[in-house]
């Protein structure tokens, strides 16, 4: 009998894990929008506004190179609870009146460093909560939930920014992160780490080298990071492109992503999942070419919604990555995917802001969409079903057997 989203609720601990993940996404969405508006109001700079929303991504790869071995070597419930508490503290600090801009960006970078570990702990734990055959379904439900939560978060963030202020919205985000910490602490049980030994930068480097040495895994990582990151760079310019309708565009992007993740994780048969990743990534970029014509709110929203269906490619690529992982590295491997993806998003947001600073938001959006198309076409050949083989390397030293 096929498994459904509803059936996942009967799996012990999945429901609190799911609720805590949704609360964290909501907190991040509200705080990101509020800070982008706050920074743009103060500076009128597209670059700084983009960095206000995506700045934490810059330290993700730093964390991936020095911290990620801890993802398989820490007790998951404690680690996730403390990371949510740190997120709440960061949002509260960002809401402090007259906080200097340099201090705000320092908080963002510190938050990104902590979050680089969170992805590995979270998705590594998911592989323990769910049986292997349900992992894609569970990731799909989390992605769908993230889409719904982002829609609600951008709507709530827009209302809070208008009704209270950007700082009031940041305080609301801090409350959401606190609720996530409480859900994790009360809803999950303690469990031992997946790997033995002390986490260290050296162990992180060794395992990352093992993961990236395999050509199939390397191609999958690049495909998960680059096309997606370039389109997030396009999204980072929604505020300078149309400040009055930026919340609408962000919400449409989340809605399209929800549709793509639902189709990819729940309805596509296995024989199609291996073939549709690259076409979906082309769909992710192509509608943004319309922005060269500076469309109004309605056609822009339609283009963004259609394009974001292409985010479903990420789930299809993750499924293939998990099949290629050495035992005992799931947390670090999925953390490397998450950190690399968010780093690419931050770099592309900065690139988009810099291009827009010297040209315009429509030109920058179109340029990054073109780059995403080119990268997708270059990587597509290596993603064919006959190119990705399951041939994991030996387990790195210090991993659980």
C-alpha cells in the first residue's frame, strides 16, 4: 500500500519534528523580510537589502568546512533546541533600536554559522525518524510545509511590518523561534549520535573530501547548489524591483515551490524522477527572462509562480544523492548540501544586488536567469540515469559502523 503524507503522522516523533521545522521556517521568513525592509528604508541600497535577507548564507560554507562533523556526533534534540534558541536571540538583537548596520550584519553572519550545522543535524535526524523508503516523502512534506509557511510568513511579515514596524516583526520572529525550541525539547526523545569520536575541523575536511571525491556526488552537489542559487539571487531583488508588491512576489514564489515539491515528492513515478530534474531546473529560470521587459505586478507574479514549480528538482536530486552516501555520513552529507545551497544563495544575492546597483533590478534579474539556464545545460549531461552510479567510497575514519 503506498504511503501518503497523512501516514507520516503515525510515525513516532515525526509530528513534533515537522511542527518545529515549520516554526523555524516561519521565524526565518518573517525576520528576513523585516530586516530587508528595515535595511532598504535606511540605505536605499539594493545590494544591502539583498544582503539583509540572505546575508546569513555567507557563513554557511565556512561552517560546512569546520563544523559539519558535529552533525553526526551531537545528540540531535539538544543541538536543534539550542540552535532554535540562538535564532530567537539573534532576531531579538536585530530588533534593538538604533543597532548599527555593521552590528546587524555581524549578527546575521553569526546566525549563518550556527545554521550551517542545523541543516545537517535536522536532515540527518530525519533519516532516523523515518524508514529509508519514506525519506523522499518526508522531505517532500517538509518542503511543502516550508512553501505554505513561507507564504504565510511573508503575508504575516508584511502585515507586521505595516502594522507594527520592521522591529516589531523581528520580535514576532523571535517568538516563533522560541516556540520551535520548546516543541523540539518536549516532542523528541534523546538518541545517541550517529557517529563516534569528537567533532573537529580535520574530521569535517576528511568526510567532505570523501563525499566530494566521487564524480556522481560532485555533480549532484553542483546541480543542487548553482541553478537554485542563481534564481534565489533573482528573488533577492523583489524589494528593489517593486517595493509595494514584494510580499506578493515572495508569496507567489513560495506557492510555486509548494506545487513543485508536491508533484516531485508525492506524485511523480520513479521512472520519471530520474529524468525530470534538468527540465525542472530550466523551468526554474526561463520565466525570469520576462523581467527584462519590466512586467507589472500581475504578469510578474505569474512568471514567478510558474518558475518556482522548478524548485521541485531539488527533491529529485536529493533522493539520488542519499542513495550514494557512505554509511554514517548522512548528517554531514545533507548538511553539506544545505550549507552549500545557502552559500550559493547568499553569493548570488550579493551578485544580483551588485549588478542591480550599477544597472537596474530588471537587468540583474534577467542576467542571473540566463546564467542559471547555462549552468543547468552544462550539468544536465552528467545527471543522466546512466551517469549516476551507486558506488560509495569507504566509510571515513571516526564514522559509526
